[in-house]
């Protein structure tokens, strides 16, 4: 009695295969519709340092977020010296500040320049109190959308944009420091450098995914 179901299954299999039919052991997964609602978020990072006249520094910043829309870089400085270092410890000499010239260069992942929309005249700036602003555009703004996916994890993968993700390189140069002292035996004749601060603001989208 127990052999009858097994025998029947064998007979059905022989009939199907002999007729050209195939048996699919990996049926296609169902496809679902997911709705993604995007909200914009941001985070900030601050770097600071000091550069001597005609020197540069490189900052390497890893951007870990996905769905980047833009990154705002703002370099600022203030030549607020009142005195310069004198010829001996404890001796300072009067100082007249002058416009310092800084430059700012930004390179995206793999040394590619992601579309800039700065005022090109601000790449190099000469001011006593100065700022250079550059915005790197990574993606067009994402809008709420519906997608087809096999699973929730598949929907997440389809909602990710990689532009802007990776290692960025920021090059800051103090081209010239123009401040002057009296010179001669009483101390240095010019400004030897200046402090700077770099603010990086990252803008990106976070998605909330729901199946409908």
C-alpha cells in the first residue's frame, strides 16, 4: 500500500519529462511594490590648523553616508595679530595686518572633481578676514518614489545612490601672508603665517521604506 504513492509520482514525472516539460526547482520570487519617503539630513565637521607662509596642508575626509546631495566647504581665517615674535624670548614688536591669500581645492573620490557650483573668484581669496566657500554637488535631489523589489533588503539596495561616497581630499594653501612689522634689528619684517578653520557640511537623504 505504501508503494502506490511513490509509484504514481514516478509515473507523473516520466510523463512530464517525456512530453518536453521541465520542473522548476527555483521558482521566481514574488515582486512587491515599496514606497520610499526621503528626508534630508545633515552633519558637520570642523578642522583647524596653522600654516606658515607659502605652505599647504591636505585633509583627507572619508564620506561614509550614501545618497549624498551636496557637500559645503567653508574655509575661513582672521589675521588678528597685534604683535609679531621679537628677536628674543619675551620681546614682541608692533604689527600691521595685511590681506592674506589662501586657496582651497577639493577633489572627490578617486581624484574626480564632482560638479562644483562655486563662484570661481572665491577659489583664491585675499582678505584680512576671509572666507572661501565651495559647494560640491553630488546628486540631484531625490524625490519620494515607488519601486519594485523582491524583498525589503532589495528595496533598500535599489534606493541607494553612491555619488559622493568615499575619500575626499581637501587642499588648503596659504599663498601669501601680507602683514608687516617694523623690520630691522627689532624683529621680523613680515607675517610668518596664519591660522585657519575649515567647516564641512554634508547633506544627504535618509529613506523610510514601506511595502504597499
